[in-house]
C-alpha cells in the first residue's frame, strides 16, 4: 500500500489510459487474484517461520508469536485506514481522536467482533467515516458541544450495558466484575 499526494497521476493498462487525476491523493494497493484480509494470518505464519528458522524464537512458542504478529499486522491495517481517511478528508486531528477514543471505548465496553479481518476493517472504516460525517455536519460553534454530548451519552449507555459479550470474544467471570 502506498498513499501519496500527487500533482497528477494516471493508470495505463495495455497502453490505454484507464484513469487519471489532477492534484489529489494516489493510493496504490498491490492485490492479486486470491488475496484477502486473511493474508494477515499467512503473513504472521511466514514471519514466525522466519524467526524460528533463524533460531530467534523457539518452535514451542509458535502459536504465541503467530498470534502476536497477526495482531501487529492487523493493527497496522487499522492505522493505514485511519491515516488514509484522515488524509483524504483533511482531518488528521479528528481522526486521531476518533482512533484513540474508539480503542479505549472498545477495550472497556467490548462489543461486536467480526469473524473476518475484512469485515472488521470495513466496520472500523465505516465508524470513522460516520464520525467525521456527523462531526462536519454540525456548525463549528456547536461541534465541541456535540462531541461532549455524545461522550456523555456513550458513557451512560456503557454504564448500563457494558461489557458486551460476543461469541467471537467471550468474557470470563473476572471481566464481568
């Protein structure tokens, strides 16, 4: 994935101009047939195998490292999504605040856990876009009042319904206390 501001850019396939833009954002994503967000799992396994072959980690710790690398790669995708959206909408500070708030809130409240990385990343992007849409539809003078009001409403709802248990990430008795 490459995201870059450009003066102009174009895509040519078989010597035919497919698309072009003037000043804007170019997102170059390398995808081939058969790729999916489940590639994260495969990449994590390859990284783990590499470190096992180099004797950096033990084969007995394979599952722990595969899971850890899977989380690192998945979190990297979230960060790339957040940065891409913030660059396109010129909302880096707002997106960063959303990102921090989203993670803190999800850690405390639990919630829906998608069964694939693709669904999870799409839902994350939709949440960020919805946040920016709502944020920018209110006049600037009411924006901060709106944010505070939403935070208060979210805290009240969280107090009554959290944590939310989900089959993809069940809570144990200790987490409910």
